[in-house]
């Protein structure tokens, strides 16, 4: 099995995630796209671990999974707070800090 | 042809191709569908596909963690988030920014650069097959090796991560609390 298979799949998922972050207006959808990006990175880490024959990549992937779980928890808490204050989670309406 | 070569495990490559195609279609649906709940369900397919790819890459422990954490916990959190912030369940307008089409060239450009870099660097690199892995040691006894690594060389990041999770849990409660 060739290493480029996994790495190219990771690249495709990463690009789709970046498109989602740029294109989506709903904050929850943006968080979902961020999950796509993090999973692409994890796929690369696991492929590199297999390529080099040690488990350091697996350890990094597990840490990334844990950080992603924390990120989703805090992110959805923020989204909930924004929704409670403004009755909307459209990201382009949050422009109070615009210069 | 870069995606297949002689002397490789055909079943593994075919399995990889099928799962990868399903994952890419599902990921495209996540970022294009007009229904927030459907996007979450498509995301489940992508995450489960990633777990299947981990199994193909001989990372069973990471695959199980992926299923437990992502497909189990994170998706429930997403569905809660959707239902607490949107009264309506169904198609809705205004999910995309006004300039959303600008994201397509940006993503394609990024994909081109990434593919060029990956193919340039790893064009001929082959991954070891299952039987070679078991003789090489290290990655073969997967959970034991992960535990050895996590609790000795990577102990400090592990403890830091524990604090991050604690802070995130408390922070999420404080943010979402009503008073």
C-alpha cells in the first residue's frame, strides 16, 4: 500500500474542510468543518506512524482527538451564549469589534 | 499509475478506495447540504470512514478512540448544539456567506499545492504490509506501545492535556449556564 493514498485523502478532506470554514455562515456548520480538518490531520499522523513503524503518530493522533473534543465543548458553549444573546448564530452579524 | 503498484495487497487497496470515495462524497455533502441535521449525519459517515481507515493503517486503538469520542460524544454534542440554537429542523436559507463561491478557488488552490507537495515528497514510499509490521515490532503491540509512549516520553503533554480537558469542561459549563 502506498503512502500517498492516505496523504492525498488527507489533503482532499483538509481542502473540503477549509472550503466549509470559508463558505458557511452558521457557526455550528463552521465547527463541523473544523472537525473535518482535524480528522484530515489525524489521518496523516497515523499514516506517518505506519510509514516509520513507531507509535508516536498514534499518540499525537490521540492527543488531537482529545483537544478536538475540548474544542467542540467550548465552541458549542460559545455558540449557545451568542444565540441566547442575539437569537442568531450567523457569523457575519457578529461585527461589533469591526474597526 | 501512482495509486496502485505491483506486489501490494489488492484487497487492502480496494477497501481503501471504496472507503475513501464514500468519505469524500460525504465530506462534500457536509459542506454543501442545506439542512443542518443532515450535515451532522453526513459528518458521522466521514468520521466512521476515518475510523475504518485507521483500522486499515494498523491503528486499532486510535480507531476505537475515534468511534468512542467522535461518533459517540462529539456528534451528540453537535446535535445538541443544533437543536438548542435552531428551532426548525429542516431546510433553511442563509447557511452560506454572501461570498461563499470565493471559497471554491481557495480550496482548489490549496488542494493543488498539497497534492503537489505530497506527491513530490512521498511518490515512491510504500507502507509496510501487515505481516512486515508484526515482525518489525513497536507498532505491532499497539496499545502497549501507546501506553509506554504516553506515560513516559509524552507524560508532560499528557498531564497538560488533562488540565486542558478540565478547563474546557468547566469553561463550557460556565459559558452555557443560565443565570
